[in-house]
C-alpha cells in the first residue's frame, strides 16, 4: 500500500485547487436531459459566483446571478452553498457602458448542494417559483495528463496491521495517456511501480480507477478523483485499498518537468 500511495500520490506538492474547504466546484454545469440551459459556477474559497442561463415565460433568454453564494457547511453528507439570486438590467451593449445604469433586483435565492465533486443539486427561487434540478459538470473536451512530474504525497493509513497514521513520500512520475487509458509510472528511492486505469472526464476534472503493479510484486487497486491538470501541474484526491481492511486516503500533486 505504501508503494502504491507513493506512486500515485507523489504528485501533490502544488495543490491545484482554488479553495481549501471543499472540492473545487468551478465549472460549467448542466442537466444532460435538458440541454439548452445551465449554470456557470466559479468558486473562490468559501464563496460561489453562479450565473444561470435559462428562459423567461415568453421563451426569451434570461440570466440570473448569485454573486455571494456562501458555504453553509456539510448538511446530510453534502457540501451546501446558499445565497441571494438577482436579476440584472443595464445599458445596451452597443452603447458606451455606464455602470450607473446597472440595476440589481433580488428575485429569490439559490442553493448548491454536492455530495461529491462531479454531481450536484441546484435549487433556486425566482419570484416565488422554486426549481430543483440535478446537475453535473459538462464535458466537451478530455484533458491530457501526459508528461513527467516531480511531486509529493500527503495522506494517512487506516485499518492496517502496522503503519497506521500520517504518511508522506516523494517520487518522479511519468504519465502516459492514450484516449481514456492512463498509465502512471512512479520511480522512487525505494521502489518503482506502474499504475494503469481508465480515465473518466467530468468537466475540468476527472476520475481514474485501476490497478497497480510494483517491482517487488505488490499489486493493489486505486482511485484518483478530482483529478486536474494544468500547464505546470497535476493533482487529485487518492484512495487505495490493500488486503483486508488496510486503506489509504490523501491528496496528490506534482510539478511538471520541462
């Protein structure tokens, strides 16, 4: 288990997330059964800026803005954000913009609930009418994690015969991706491991699940959620399970080598 963790988790030094209290919910969200409307979510620390693009009673495009949707904690196993919802009017886009002409009117409230990083429930009230929809991150382009990274891991073990508690490690990772198949090779001071799995994209993040094999014959299962990549990093939240009840949970991240 420690070798598996050192392999996948040894990427985490940068911390690619936009906040420190929840998964980063920044993305474009929609309901795939109701293509044509959606909500943009941008998260900074404990606050969401939400923009709903829907339709009015006459079928015309309509926008509502929740500019101060504050984290309300965990409720029934879900991260909950809640705040006021506004309708905005202002000057026509083809004339010189004058901020003094912008008017905001509160039409209701908006609540964002998520038990995991890839799906959520959106509830909002407009002029006394309440709407509740299941939403998910919208994906139109898969990320590519291929590259070499120098990273670290932070996490802890539980349920093991020995070695329970905090654990950290470091290694060089070589990520190869072809379509939705990903292989992560870890070269550390003590051992080398290879992790192969299937990548499932979800907007700007994704999930990788699969199995590992190490130079000493150790084989384990793993899962990396909230997996992100940028021009200079990749990161994710990792869990792994060995024999019996031995399990690992932590975060991964690494700096891309040029």
